[in-house]
C-alpha cells in the first residue's frame, strides 16, 4: 500500500464511527468508507494513491447513473453544483454517471491529517446535492 493511503487508513481507524476498507492493485492503493444518502442508495468515498507522493485523489464514483435521455437536463444542475460547492467537483461522465471529485495538492505535507475533515465535507456536500440532482432528474 502506498504511504499516503496507508496513513489515511490508520487515521480513519483511530476515528470514532469510521470503518475504513482497503483495496490494492499493482498501480494503485485506496482506502474507502461507505455512506448512505437519504432517499437513495449507498456510495463510497475513495482515497486513491498511484505512488508514494501525497497527491491523493478523493472520488465518489457513480453517485447517480443518469439515463441518456435526461443527461442534457442534468448537465446544468451539475454545473450549478460546481459553482455552489468549493471542495468538490461534480462530473457527469460519458457513461452518464455523476461522480464527485477532490484532489489533494502534491505538496500537501500530511493528507492523513485532513482526511476526516474531507470525508465530513464530502458527506455534507452530497447530502445537499443529492436532492437537487434527483429533482432535476425526475421533475
């Protein structure tokens, strides 16, 4: 496991109420936590490293999957969310999945120190954004 994700995993293990999991491949290691959204399903916040630098990628993949017929309608809402929220970037990918992204800077001295705060921010942002996405999809 790369050093940054290992440190993040250890930080989450010390935090009350967080149950971290890990995955590894030859090219990456990641630590993830699972959360639920009111009126929706579950999602995973992933902290992903590709090397021993501190530039960790934080990702929520497939928060929603948007049918092709509704993607044009949702792109405006995704853009609005990007203007509203400072610490998260919403992306509607070519497969119709809404992903949420955050990237640590390379020069971040200790990603593990701020990881619990990033999780708390992501959860709050998703809790606020999810109803807007659902309303846009079904209104």
